[in-house]
C-alpha cells in the first residue's frame, strides 16, 4: 500500500504567468539564461529483503515518460530512471550527488520516488527513510536514504538557486520494521521537512494510500490521477495550462471517490492559483482516456515517442566519444567489481582521465561510486543478517572500496561522506571478533577505534549499528567492561528492535559472566522472533550453546527439544549428539544414551570428536574398561606424531580421565602434559578444553584417591595458576586464585572472600561450592598440615539456605 506523496515546489519555482507556450513556467523578468533540466526518477516494487509492492516501478516509468514529453520536455538523456535492482543504495546516493554537482543557478531538478518509506522505531520517529532495493529489513541507517541526506542534497540545490519539483510516493506496510504505527510516523517525518516548499501528500498521515489493477491496469491511485491530471484532465478552466490549485481539485476529488474517501490527498503551500505545473497534452489525454477506472482495462503501453530514459544511466551516455568510458560501462554492466575485473576497472577508470569530454570523467565517477557503494552495502547487509560469516578478507575488501569511493570523490562535496566514514568505522570494529583475544586491544589502539566510533556516533547518535559496534568494542577489546557492552547492546535494540545481532551478543555477554538464566532469556528472544531460524550461518552452533545452557540449568526437556532441532538441520553434528547424550544421562534414560552413542559409532569423526565423546563415556562409565582401552588404542593410531597439539593434548587429557575414573593409576602426569600443550595452542583451539580438567577435579576429586600425593595436586594447581596469569582473557582467574589460596593455606580469609564474591556475581553456584567443600575435606584427610576453613563452612551453609 502507498502511504505518502509529496510534491514540493521551491518558493522561487513557479511565478504567476498564465500563458507560456511550452516547458516549465519561469519568470520572464529574470536576467539569468534558461537553465538545464534534470530528473532522477525512482520506482521500486521488488526488494531484496523487504516485502514487495506491485506497481511502484510502473508509476516511475510513467512519470519518466511524462517528463520527456508534455510541457516539461526534459531531454531523455537528462532523466535517470532507477527501478527495482537498478535502484540500490549506491545508485540513489550517487544520483543525488549527480544532481547536486551538475546543477547550476537557473537549472530545474525533478526528484521522484515511488517505493517503501518507513521509520524503524517510534523511539526515533523523526528519522524517516526511503528504502532502496538493497536496504536491510532493519538498521535503515546503514543502507536507506534518510530524510537527513535528502535535506542536505535539496538544501544545496536551493542554495544554488535551482528550482525543485519533488515527488515522493512513499509506500509501506505493517510488515516493515516500523510496524503499523510507522505509517503515521513516516508521514509526519516527511511533512516536517522543507517547510518553505509547497507539499502535496497522497493521504492524511493516519491513512493508507492504495494501488491496484483498476487504475491504469496496475498503478498507484494517486500517481495515476496525478499524471492524468497533469496531462490535461485537471485543466478546469480550459486555458491549456494547469495550476497547482486545479491539480488539487481534480486529483483530490478523484482519489477520494475511487477509494470511498479512505484516502484523501492533502495540498499545502502558497500560490496554488498561480503556480502552474503543466500544459494540456492532447495525446496524453487520449492515451489516458483508454483506462476506465474502477474496472479491468487493457495493458499499459508507453508511446514510443515518450519512452523513458535508459535505466541507470547518467546525462549524455548515448553520445559519448570516449572508448575508455564505454569500456568502463561494459565492465560495470557485467558486475565484475567483486572479481578479478576489479583491477581492470581501476585501470580503465584511470584512463578515462584521457577523455577529452569532461562529462565522461564526471559520469564515470558517479557510476563507479555507485557500483562500489552497492558492493559495500551487500557486505554491510551480511554483517547485519549473519546468514553468512563475513571474514576478515571480505571486510578488508569492503573497506578498500570505501577508501576508493572517498578517493575518487575527494575533489567534490560528497553528500554521503559522513555515512561512508561511519560505515568504515563499523566495518573496522566488525573485525575485532576475528582476532585472538590478546591481539584485539592492540588492533583497537592501532586503528583508534574508540575515537573513530565516538565521532561516528556524534554524527548519528541513534544509529543502532554504531551503538552495537560500541558494545562490541567494550566486549572484545576492553577488560571487565561487560556492563558497558550490555548498555550499548540494549541501546541498539531500542533503536532497532527487530535486529537480532545485539540480542545474540547480549546472550554471549551473560554467558561469559556465568549468568545463565539471562543468557537463555536473550537466546529465547531470538527463537521467538525468528521461528524459522534463518538468521545465522551457524544456526546449529547457536542451538548447541542454548542446549548446553538448558542442561547446565537442569532444564532437560528444553535441552532435548533444542538439540533435536539442531540435529534436524545437521543430523551428523557430533557436538549436539554429545549434548543430547548428556541430557539423557542426567534424566536417567539409559536406552536413549546408548541409542545415541550407537548413532555416533557410524560417523566418520575426527580424532578430536572421538576423544570428546570418549570423555563423556569415561566420566559416566558408560563402557567397560576393556572397551575404553580398545577405543583409546584406536584413536592413538589416528594421531600422527606431528598431529596438532590440540589432538595430542586432548588424548593425554582423556588418558588421565581414564586412569582416574577406572582406577588404573594416577592421571596427574597426563594432565600435566595436557596443561603444557594448552599453553602453546592458539586461543580458539585452546578454549575447547581449557577448563575441563580443573572443573571436573574440583567437583569430583579422584586424583588423590587414585594414588597421587597432596603435594602433587598442589603443584598441579600452581602450574594451572601460572597459566591463568599468562592467559587472563581465557581463564577464570579469580576462581583459580581463590582455590589456590585455600589449598596452599597462604591466605584463608582472602580465598573465602573471593569465592563469596564469585557466588554473588553468579560466576559459580552452590553446586560448585559443594564440590569445593568435598575437595577440601579430602585434602584435610590426606594432610595434617591442612585444616578445613570454618569461614568456608559458614559460606556453604548460607548458600544451602
């Protein structure tokens, strides 16, 4: 449905002259010579991410045809028609730059838009947007045409003394990000701009605007009667000219009657009776007479003599004499900007400088900027959706294209220069998560990400993509700044409530903090908003994390459901089957445990996956000792001498578990070896078993029972503690430090105090505290030098209550 049509006239545009034989009516007393006329006409029915419209593109084509004929007579080569996939964000922004750069005093500019218009949230209802073909379904600030950008462009034109004729037929539906209330808010946002111009709205702010087959065999009702009136049907006094007042009378009555008064246009502004907007065109009237409104009619045919300009082309394309320019056009048409053709395009663009026609140089700049911007937008969109991981290389390519746009336009006032700078800051920060933790702070410092982002947010204080980037910066590049990260993720959600990425990141932060219920809350928000779960590339990874959280909070039924949902997407996912087995172990369903273990037996698993499965088997003694021994031997044969440290470390870790759990000896040496290997691993691999031994030992200490001495155990804790100090981003430092202080007996009060703080922060829970209690009781039994701390006993009693 169509919401809004604005026809905005500059106050200097149409003075009081009743009879001018042809063209736009201008003041004959002015000393300036007649200027050129240019038009950008945009119509988008099919969108990349957003619900389609039906006839917006046809409305635009009709309007472009009208401009090249009637009294307007704008040369076809001066009309840039952008429809559907040719109306991407880069195309529209570059078209606006073309208008502002090319127009001079006395020129006339027409801007027409038919498509979706929206505001993303009522929290920021002053920001209206025209949505381009590739605009994201939320986060409009990253890739839609804001009123702010339009205002900048039109104010520049007005300041030059350019006469404006602006038509915005912004259509929307309740399925867009702004929801049903966005209809009224969009209308209000547009109507408050350009107060010195005459405006015509296609409907009242609280009304919808209609389109359908009954008008011109498929048109918007307002656009149809607007053009019908401009062609001559609005000429009430039959003087062959049409004033704004006549247009209001005709269009207003026709639209109201056709829609049974559900849609009533609004005309505002001075000089309605003297502002002349068109001449009667008998051929145009004859053409429109074929359509009998309110019933099915014949197929729309555009007269050959009034064919619109070529889609996506700038002024004078058909008459170029520059072969380099022609080559550039052919390459851009083939969309080679993202392949090996990029280098060739750069070379050919540089060669355009040799062209004798200066127009070719400027045209190539606009077209190249549009193509580059369109590619950047696709990368940005992918970071917003998460349907595919955007790696560091892709981000670097997009950043390179932004720098190229800035470079080729450095001699001109690019109207979207601030937007480009903001996108650059956003993409730089998106790379943070792809660095190892100990590299992130250096990267942020090298590129001065904090100051870059502060400048960007100052330019767009309510842009959710920048607020989310601020949260990412706190989460990934700063220590102990989780609260700040959560604050900015929440602000991003406020201004883009349908965007799932900040919800996912909020869940990650709470999971990092050990606040499992809060993490589950945000993950479940995502499930409710995306029931088909098409958002993230690794949906299975997300389900696995959520399933693990359900298990850890003893919500076993939910865990079973979510693991099975993951397996419906990826039936061979070992990690999810592993989680499902843990669920069935916890609820005591032994048949299901062995069923899923047998399922895994047939998989062609890696050595690491086999070892991780074996850990679960060993800890729960699901197989006999002989069976486990045979499996360990099989896995050992799979490990080459030069195999990754991860495989070797996990093997020795699993061997230590086997010795302890099946009473075949002490696993302390195997665990010590695993610790040494862990220190040498890259962080992302390292995470896979960084806490496994120590957590299991704290809750089920069998090391000493298996024959190891207390001194051996304390030495092990010390080794682990030193590892914690060298890798503070990857280990729960306070947890280990508290345990070390208690076990070594160096500072009982401080150790208990640290554990108390961890309980308050919900980093550990009462179950873990009970495990600590059992550990220390055992140690007390083995060493007369060690006494169980009374303060810990009191803390345990508090926790149990």
